[in-house]
C-alpha cells in the first residue's frame, strides 16, 4: 500500500458513488409513512389537488406544461417513454420548478428503465468507483473506531444494498435522470421523479460538482464538508418533495402510498450495521431539518443563499443555528510513519466530525456497550474540531489509530471524557489511570489510551501497548 491516505469516510455510505444522487431514496419513504400517512401530517393535504388525479385518461388543461419551463428529453432507452408518462413528467417539472422557485436553464436527459436495467447500470458504476480492495481497507478503518467488525464484507454488502434500494437517481456526471418503471408511473415513481428533478435544478443553478465541489476528488480531501453539502442537497430535495406531495398528490396517490408501505420490505438495509443505517438516513432526515430551519425563516430564497456559502461540517447540519459562524477548528497531526517503522502505511486521515463521533458512541457494532442516543448527543455537542489518522501494517495485519479532538471549552471536554470512559470501560473493562490522568485499557488483542488536557482529548488505539506508547511519545 502506498503512503497516500485519502479521507474516504463519506464514501462509506450513499456517497460511494458521489456522482449519483439518491440511489437510496426509497429508504426515506419510511419517513413519509409517518409524516404523510400518520396522525400528525407535516403538511396539509390539498383537497383540490386530490379531486384531479393524474392518470392516463386525464385530458384537462392542467396537464399542459408552461412552454417556458417545458424540457425536451433525449431518450436513450430501447423503448420510448410513453406520451402519457412523458406528459406527467413534464407536469411535475412545472410544479416542482414553480414551487421551488428555480426555472430550468437547459434541457434534461431522462431515461426510463426497468429495475433490472437500472440495476445493471448501477453495478457498472459501482464497480468502476469502488473495488473489493478499497472495501477491505474501509472495513479496517471502521473497525479501528469500533463501528464495524474488520472481517465484514463491505463490498458485497453495499452492492446488495444499492441494488435493493433503487428507485431512481440523477447523475451529476452525465446530467441524466434515471427512473425505474417496471409496470406504471405510480406514486413512488412520481415522488422519486419530483425529488430527482430538484437535483437537476440544483445542478443547473449551482453546479454541484464544480462550484459546490461535491465530487470524488473533493470528497476524498474533505469528507466532513462533503457530508454537509450532501445533507444540504438531499435535505432541499426531500423538503421540496414533501411540499410537492402535500399540494399535488391525488387521493389515489395517498391510497397507493399506503398500500406500498404495507408491503414494503428492505431486508438488506434492515440487517445493515447500525451506524450505516443511521449514516445513510442522515443527509435526508437531518438535512431536511437543516433546510427547513432556513425555509421557515425566509422561504426558498433563503435556502438558495445556502448554496452561495455551503455548510462545512456535520455540526452545522445538526445545529442549524451554528451556521455559518461556527466552523471546525483545524487540528493537525504529525506523520507517524517514520516513528512506527517499516511496513506501516496510512490508510486514512482527515476529520471525523461531530456526527461520526456520535455514531461511535451510540451505534458501534457491539450492541452491549452503546450509549443511549441522548447521552451520546450530549457528550459530543461541544465538538469544535478534530483530526485523525488510521495506520496499517500489511504483514502483521496490525491497526493503529490516533484521534485528537478540540472541544468548545474544558467543560465540554470533561463531559465527553466521562462518557467515553463509560463507553470504553463497558468494552474493555476497568481502566488503569496514571498520575497525569491517562486512562488505559488493555486486552489480549488491543491497547487503548485516552488523555484529556484542558479542552483537548486524545484517543490512541493499537494492537499492543508498545505501538500506543510510540505514538504517544511522538505526538507534540
């Protein structure tokens, strides 16, 4: 392995294919069941819209899109999109564009594929962007933080997950929209299409890959910023989609959506590691809350302003009131390769972020030691910045990790320390404490050291005490 670490943390979840937006969109539908069909609707139902269903036999003037925003699709499927479906898509274009306040700036290529055709396309993209070797390295990295067993087969798991959770996506590389259509253009296709069209409008107005720097290279350099941008993009699309459904859904749409959830199954997602489940939903659920915070204060124009100065951390997503003034404190770590010796390489380095720090405490792979979400949230909400590096020795199959975190003040550092000690003691047993307040836990397979000094905490993990001691002595 070359000593060229890349911060691929974001790529662990839906970002494995950064250029593809929303391949996991059907997962969010679980939330729609509560928001739309539950007792407390987030948005009121527009009864006028429910009286005018969109179906193949409807011939009202409402189905004629405004010429100024009508797009002419370029078809690349074997069978052309049926005119009645194309008409419904055009109407959704008009409705979403008007609701979101963003007019299209150019044509959109849209492709209507069967689930199997889209699955094959997705597999090709997945294999081009993510290899079994990278998945194995990612499992090693995540195991160092206690999020995953090192032997977990991430590659085949993600392949199965993404091919299970296909509803459609917008590709920021090719500027194409893909929608699954096996039988009909039903309620889930409409919801997906409305969501994905928001991404097309975002791309046309704000240039997702270049101006927003949401692309493979920039996400490797700064996954924490990329996670925040992803939350903005998905939160915007999710909120717009819900607004669109509340205004334009028909009675039949509501009935079909309820029927869809009655038979909804997601066995791959259901058996996913806990942190992956939470992380996949983060840009949609927490992102939607973030965008809604600003939408309520100033409408969609205020939301548009977010794209001119995008959020840069998951802390800003979790606590919208911290945007844009509270930015991460840079934390530098030295290169330890020379100190560790021959055979070591740096697998990953970068910023863990408040969200992943929370996941470690609340959603690690060992269910018996997890803290409650309430305690974990309280422990990490004083996060101010961090830096980490994960090292690996190929021949010995040995991992070493160092994480240095800055907290807003000493009180926040102490609160995190107390929760971390409780969490780690549950994992490894009672710690040893030396006179300078260093907590250490030793097992047959690992050695963990944790130190607090004023508003800074340091966590070092390795296979034995000798490696940890080498890292401790090298750090400034």
